[in-house]
């Protein structure tokens, strides 16, 4: 699981945050989809996630190259 439940509430695990920060450069649609899948799991911890991720979601639409 990627979260820790403790006295401060629900928080992301530090090693998972590090993994996201060190994610390799996205080079193709499949890479973007994989990253969005991971990022969507943590959307509750990221304020305005939908607006931040919109450009990535737009990239994976069928009519985009």
C-alpha cells in the first residue's frame, strides 16, 4: 500500500513520493498512461490534481500525436 495511517492522518509513503519524483521522462503514450495510473492513486493528496494533470490527459486522446 502506498499510504501510512497514523496520528497525523493519512499520508503518502516517502519512498513512493521519491519514486514519483524520479520517474523517467515520458516518451510515448503508454508512458503517459502508466504515469497517470500511478498519479491517479495519489490524487487525494494533490490539490487541484485535475487541472495539473489535464495536459497529460489531453496527450493520450486518440486525435493527438
